[in-house]
C-alpha cells in the first residue's frame, strides 16, 4: 500500500510541476494585471501542493511548517496585490 501512495505522490508532483510551468507563462504573458494576479495566486497554491507531495514522498512532517508559511505569505501578498490593483498604492500616506 505504501508503494501505491509513493507512486501516486510522484505522479501528482509531476502534474503540479507542469501546472506551475503553465502558470509561470500566464504570469509573464497575462493580458491584464488582474489575470497575472490570479495566476500568481494559483502558483502559490501549487507551491504549497509541491511541498505537501514532497513531504509525502519523504515520509516526514517537517515540511508542514513550510506549507503553513507559504500559505500565510500568499495571503498577505494577495491582499497587498489586491490593494495595489484597486488603489494604485499599498501604504496610504496621510497628507494632513
């Protein structure tokens, strides 16, 4: 049974790696900035998936912290990018 899980994780890692390649092309070539932002967000999710599959292949729980860290940074980056696309600035300065 463990062998089946290993082969499945390797196969899923290959599929996610192909997805990452296609998303990188979309980030570079995207027609609009919101399209690039969505592709960048999906790229981060795929990086989390790769880290999870590598943790399964290596039979370790040490990568769980890395997966959580990627998720937190992805969330903060998505918020900053959304604010930039909406207002044009990330940090509002008070000109009182």
